[in-house]
């Protein structure tokens, strides 16, 4: 999805802000930059947020940078030197021979934060600067006011459309299991929210199962568990 967004004229920092948003609600750090919260609100209606945990380094040929997911569980430290170099690593002391007297700034990425360097101008951009630059490219706040439609709560009939046999047949046809019904459908119907899952996944892979599965169960995403160097 990130590559697709970059190829469809989104800048790399913009794509990452949309895909891996910060926990912007009630964050006083964004009070002076309402355009950033408007960006997150707008894209929150289009894309489901990804929480990682991950430290994401990116480059699209125009800029290079790194971003941390909003849980902030991965180490990410950076240093800037007087000659314009920027170093980013998981821990301090990774770069041998670095003269401490040349360092003009050092820090660490916090939850949901991003750093960026423009490869054409060499300009360094911290979290608020790069996000404000991206969010100011369009009037996301005006778009939200003009195009948001609030769906009012409605009452639903208690009469069933299908009997038990027909309902079970349809559930089996669409790959619904008792776990899906008990943990997901029940939660959504009773609370109006999606079920929250933990990272653990001990289910056997679909390709080795003796029972049929829905198509997306046959695909797994692989990602790095840690960012520490070998």
C-alpha cells in the first residue's frame, strides 16, 4: 500500500502519516498545528491505522527519514553533526569514531513521531515541521466540514430474516467460524465497535488445514520483529 501511494503522487512522508498515524487526540503537542490533526482525521476515514510495532525507515529519492508507530516500542535515536550529516540508529554508540564535539543535536523518536531530510536541499525537518508541511498542502479541515455526512442512529427490527438452518448455511459459505461470531460479530452488535486483538496468532496456517478458508486467510504478512543491528 505504501508503494502504491508513493507511485500515485503521494510523498513518502505523506503515505506513512496516513498509514501509521500518531495518537493525535488530546495530544497538546499538536495544539498549535490544527492542520496536522485535520490530516489525521481526514485519512482516518479512508485507511485503517496500523500500530506496528515497528520503526519504519523510508526513502523515495526526494527525501529520506524514519517514523515510529504510535505505541513507540522500538528504539530509534538520531544525531545531527555540524557538517550536515544525520545519523539514525537503534542505540547510541553504533557509529565508531563519531566526534561528539561535532554533534549539534541528538534525540530519540517518540511514539508516532517522524524525522525527515530533504535530499535536494539538505534541509533537516523535525516531527512538527515535516508533518505541518505535508498537512498544509491541502485544506483537509475544510474538506471534512464540507464532505462529512453524519449517519444518525437508527432502530432495527428484532425479527430474524433467516432461520437457524439458513443462517448457519450462509455463515459456512462465507467462511465464518464460531470464533468469528462469538468474538467479532457479537462485539460489533453489542458495543458498536470493532474487536481489539492482541498480536498473538497461534492458529494453524490455512494451507495445511483440512477445512476450507476464506481467500485472505491464505496470505500472511512478514515484518521485522526488531530494529537492533546484528
